């Protein structure tokens, strides 16, 4: 709800008091919450240990694993950001070298995790955590869903402004159904998920979400908003919002307490990675298709529409893949969120 609300308010600020105001307001709110948190958040009460803190930090944290994972994600995210702006920069020697470095660090990280596990030492992300098919499937699905959910909001905004020539405020108002549906869906999912099989909830919501990019891909820019665009905005948050709720319940259901925090961190990291990958891939596809059009002005609506359509078709394919992954990996999930005595 906060993410969607911020997107809508951004359009309001651009059309009224200016885009800089959004950053000032965001910074002021963050600083206020920091100050309030000092007095309101409960203090931690750790069990005292005879081992000095420096030795515990050295032995109980996988520093090498953290460095490998952080470097891999940072380098990969940087290359994705560069390519999303200009796909032609994929030929730059620097970007090629960085991409190769990022790719080479992945097997190195896996090897290091295996070595730590064999030595019975703390591992940042133990390889064994991926043996749980339900968790692995949920992570893959949330990666795809996050990519599509963020991409839908981003490209819908561009479609309204660049193709239909609406103002930033008008585009924000057209995204409101997404915000309302997402908020209602989160609350509803939390209330009924213990009464329905989680597998069916995930598959049905993901299937419905696939309809959002499909509608955007086939829509005619000259059609009224209520023909297809309104329905696309209603369907857009279906998969992501249901998956986030069920995914966290799956973590608490299939993992012991000592592993739940780690699994939750991986789950959130995968979703953020999905956003980065999704925006980059769709941006590259959109720019490439637009560049190949016959129109001289590549920023004209006629040139942009084929590129946007290609991005929406890509999102549609991602949601179909998510349905396939869920159908294969969540067959034995059953109900989650049940109260345990």
C-alpha cells in the first residue's frame, strides 16, 4: 500500500508543488521515524556470553560469504542499471568485465557455502535451504511476480503519459485501482488463507495477474480507460500481494525458528532482485523494439507503442512461467497460517 501510495502521490507532487517536494517529504518522514524509534522500539535483551564481542563477530558471522554475495549483487545491479538506460553499452569492455565478474562469483559463493556447511560453521545462505521445494518455488515465483508488479506500474505510468498524453496527476489517478485492490487483497488473504489450500490461492491469483499485462499488450491506445486499462490495473497486484503474504507464512510453516529469519531475508532479497531484473529486461526489450521501428522520431507515441507492447508480452510470459513453477513445486503445500497449539 505504501509503495503504490507513494507512486500516486508522486504524480500529485509533480503536478502541484514540484517533484523535489517528494524527496524532502520522504527525508523528513524517515528522520522523524528514526527519532521516534529510539524511544519506542523495545531494547534487546541478549543472553550474556563469556566470549568477547570481537571474537563472536569474527566466528559467528560469515564475512567472506557476505562479501561475495554483496559484491555479486552490487556489480550485477550496476550493470543492469547501465543497460536499462542504453542497451548499446552492453558492448563496453567495462560492462562485459563486470558482468563476467558477477557471473564468476556465483559458483564461488556456492562453493564457499558448501565448505562452511561441511565445517559446521555459520554460512550466510546455506545451500541446504534450497532443498525445500516449496520455499524455492515461492522464491522463484516472487522474483517473477515482483518483476511484473513493478514493471506494470512503471510501464502503465509511461503508457498513460507518453501514449495517451495524460498528465502526471492523471496517470496517478488511473493507478488508484491498483492501490485499492492491493490493500484489500492483502487484508483478505490474511483473513482467509487458513481456510483454503495455499497452492490454489497462489496459482489462481498468479493466473489472474497474468491477465494484467495481457490486457495492456492488446489494448488500443485510443480505447477509453474503462475498456481494458481499468481491468488491467485491478488484476496487476493479484499475484505479488498474495505471494508476499503466503510466502512469509510458508517460511514460518516449513522452517524451524532458528532458520526463519534467514529464510525471510532471502525471500525479501529475491523480491528486490526481481524488481531490478524485471525493469532492466523489459527496458532493454522495449528500447530494442522501438529502435527497430520505421518511425524517425523514436520518442513519438507511434514508435513507443510497439516497444511497450513487447514489454507487456514479456511480463505475460513471466506470469505463465510463475504459474508453471507453482504448479510443479507447491503441490504438497496444503494450508498455511493454521494456529498451532
